[in-house]
C-alpha cells in the first residue's frame, strides 16, 4: 500500500519526521510513520487516508526540551565546543519498532533513572540515549528493568548498550558517535541478552579487524572440537563468561561441577591449553567466538 501511495504522491510524501508542519501524518500497518504534504491531499483523499491509517502524533517533535536536553542536543548533534568537565555515561537503546508515544516513554524512563539523567530520542524514533550525569550505586538492575518495561508495556524489541564512564564533555559527541556505531557494527554477532556492555562487544570488534594470520591461528585452536565435542566448547565459553568460576558456570550449564571440571581437563589434555589461566582462557574464548561467527546458528 505504501508503495502505491509513494507512486501517487511522489515528492509530496515523506518519512522525515523533522518535517512536521504542512504535512498530514499517519502510521502504516507496520507502525512506520509517514507524512503527505497538505496541499497534495484533497478532502476526499484525506477522509480515505484517515479511514485506512491511524493518525500519527509526533509528541517528540512538539516536546518542549528542558535546559539539560538542549545542552546535550547541542553537544551531541551540533558543533558546539565546550571546555566544561563533568561526569557522564551514555546508555544507548535501539528499537526495531518506532517509539511513537514519546510522553509515556519519557515518563517510564524517568521513573527508573535519577532526576539528573537526560533522555534524548533520535529522529528515527527507533534509537536514542539516556545520559547519566552522576555515578549511581546500582549495577545492572535499572537497565534490565528498562528492558523488561519496554518489552511488556510498550511491546518494543529493544537492545540496550551501556557505554563507558567519561569526564570530558568536549569529547561527548565523538564518544557518542563511536559507541553507537561500534554497537551497530557488531550487533548481529551478539548473543541475545538484556543489556550489553563494552566487555560484550570489544571481542567482536577485535575479531572484525583481525589479520588473516590471527584468524587462522584462532580457528585452528578449536575448529576440530566443533565436530567432535561441541559441548566442551560451549562449557568452556560459559566458564570464561562466569569469570572462571566453576560452580557458577556449572549452574548455568545445568551440570555438576565435576562434569565441568572434567571437560576443562579434557580440553587441556588434548590441546595443552589450560583455560583456568586467564590469558589462555581469553585466547580460547576469542577462538570460540570466531568459530561461532563462521558457523550459521
């Protein structure tokens, strides 16, 4: 249907949400907002369009930004220079569906984060950032709660990536752009989870830039295990992700800790690599991630 509308209205139709004035806005069957220039729409066409599509109200564009939001919009999206210093951390979020109810979304986010946190939603309405401007004592609880809330209350399939601590505001734009892009670059390689951190994505960034020799070396470490004993590789991966804690890893694998220890020893006997040592564990972990990327899931 949208293709037919585009063919009919041509340049009078847009999906650029910044063009609010002079357009009638609607939501497609896939919840994608689109606008049609008012002069191009007759009264009868408008009646027909309203009967076929839900009207789209872009609360985000009409929202009056707070002083902090205006400050951060200037820092991240304009060429505003600053010599100020102050703590900040970006919590990036990426949705597969547009976030159309901006007011309710903002209210929900503000209920989970401190008052000094700043929410910015991008023009595509499918991504944005929550800017923490003070260090919090909590770890992952609010972020996991954010993921659950968005999935349950807004029916959004969303990914959350927590950036690093920063103190130099003059580098905010550079940091924001880099963190957002590096997550998008490796997003398809990541295993599903509620919240991602830099520790989750750095291994994949390294693997993407690995030389052919490094690729071959890592692959040779575990390639034969993929066919002979895939369970051992899976166990070692979980073992490393659990900080080499046998009890915790065994619990996640739903096996006895002695079974996990047996698999670790079995790997050592055949390869000479003791994954109970950190540097060996990291090497094998990278090799497993590389193999997983090459084998279709």
